[in-house]
């Protein structure tokens, strides 16, 4: 897998362009299976998880034409549905959680969809029940092979239905929407996820001929159509990467410009970082974070009590950035309670920050109290291993701020979500090297 060798304590400067959004890419790439016509998608991030999904599409028989580093045309006019029963697919699908979203389009168009129990980050339980309960509501028959951990759904014809989702699952909502757009009749999805990336998927499907109302809300109404056509689609910049660069600028006391951030889709992200005392300036569609040479101070509530930052489904604060907020807080003035509500194992990386000298009390699997150093003492360089994508980038940011040389192993986890990160950081002045 390789490792990163990082010499920290170096001030960075310059501008960085966020990559295309990983979570949106995984959704819209699966949607190409809904039509035999060409679908062109641009701003596709060149990262491991997305490339794995493209490989699966190719093995399914989807024709893929690459126009540039981030632009592709997909045409699913000769899909090999039998590939889903192969050992190769069982292995490939198991290595990518996003592969679950091929099931909805395949079920809708070909009457069947199969998937091995998918992998992904080790951040606690992430159930698939919402996906399959939705498919069953639409009339599919569900089966599960416990020996091979293999899921399957089949239907001669999907029929629209009303459903109240048990959780506002983003991938679950996306999967059900993709199944419903060419089902018979009307499907109503209440408690639907409404993240910008899901809005992007729905808008793309509408351009393909789907009839979807309520986009951006938690109540979607989908009137099934006979078929969908081709379209062109551009993926949004990755808001998780944008939040990562905000954290990097603050913790390394660097002045950075983040280009073309699509402010209207960032939700609470800028305000949450401002609550940590970080100055964020809007310059057109760019974001500027000045060097915080005097540090930054965590706000308190109006009654003087300690600030709590917690995750929640959109439009709440994304759980993918809580690890970044936590590492930024290690050098703030004041203290903050980080409450990770949605996953029970995502805070276990804090022991590595504690080894680096951070003042963190892990209250339980969901809550950590962080007492900031106010840059009066720096984090210490160390050797560590990346447990997942978001913890990995947080540890990398911590290493870039620490005095001395750190080594991070298992960087394949970081590469799953961040494109050419060492090259891009070196352009900002970071001393980072990829080693075997």
C-alpha cells in the first residue's frame, strides 16, 4: 500500500482546486445503467473508489470512452447481466461499498440485481436494510445467501408505492429513486435524503426523461416513465475535500485559496468552521482562509456553555467532516465537544492524536471532548496507520502541522477518497513524500 513521509511545521500557501465529489460520482455512475443511450459525465475524480466502480461497469459490458483526465462517456447498450453471478463480481463488489447502487438501476431495467455484502470504511455498522426494504415495497422479491453474504432482488415489473424510509440514507434513497424512475405508477418517498449530491442525481435523471418532484426536500414524488435517454452531467466539487482544506489551512496557520467551491451547496460547513474561530472569506466562487498567526478561538453558546458540534443528515453537518473539525480543535483556544451520532467507530482514531500530544477525552464511542493547545505547544511527529478515508486525512493534516517527521501507513485508504493528494500538497509547499 505504501506510506507517506511528512515533515511538518511548514507554512503552506497558494491555491488548490477541489476534485469532483466522490459521493456524487458513485451515484451518477450507477445511473448510466438506466439507459442504452450515451451519458457523458465530467469532473469525475481520479480516485480508487471511483475507478473500481468504472471497472465494474466495464465488466458489466458498459462501453466507456475517456475524453480527458476527468471526462467520460458511458453507454450501457449491451449489459451482461450474467456477470453479476460470477466469482469476479463477488470479489470486485465486496471491495467497494458504492457498488450497492448498481442494484436499483439493474433491477429497474433488467428485472434483477445482485450484490455481495460490500466493504468500505471500518466506521461501524452501515445497514443495507433501507435499500432492500424500498425494493420490496416496489414489488421485488428479496433473497440473501448467508454462506456467501450475497444479496439479490428480482421482479417481473416494479410498481410505484408509498414508503416512509426508516432512515434518511443517502445511498438508500439514491438506489430507490433509480429503481422507481422507470417503475409503473407513482412512487412517494418520505424521509428521503436531500443532500446536494442526491439533488444532482435527481436533476440528472430529470434531464434523462425522469419525472421527479420535490428535489431538495425530504419528500420525493416519482412518476414512472417508459424509458430514459442520454444526457450530459457535471459533478459538483467535493465539499468534504473543501472542508479538509479549510482544516489544513487553519491547523498549519497557512493562507490558502480554495477555487470554485460552489458556495450554494456547502450548507453549514463554513459556519461550523467559523464557530471554531476560523476566518473564511468569500471571493466570488472562491474561498480564502487567511493565515491564523494569532490562533483561533472556539465560540461558546449564548449562555456561556461549551460548544457542541454534532453530525446530522443534510441540511445538518456532514459526519464526514467531524474528524477534520476534531483535529482543528486540538490547537484552538477553548474546548469543544464533538458528538459523532451517526457512526459508532469513527472517533477511535483519536488515540493517535493523543499520542501526538493532543488533549482529548474520549467519553464513549460517540463523543470526544477536545481542549485546544492554542498553538502554545505543537503536536509531536509520530508513526501511525490510516484506519479509513476521513480519519486518514485528519491524521495527515495533523502530521503536516506537527514538528518533526511523521510516517502514515495504509495510505490506500486516503487514496480512496483524495486524488493525487501528495502532489497537490507539494504544490502548496508541503514536505510530503510517497514511499514504499
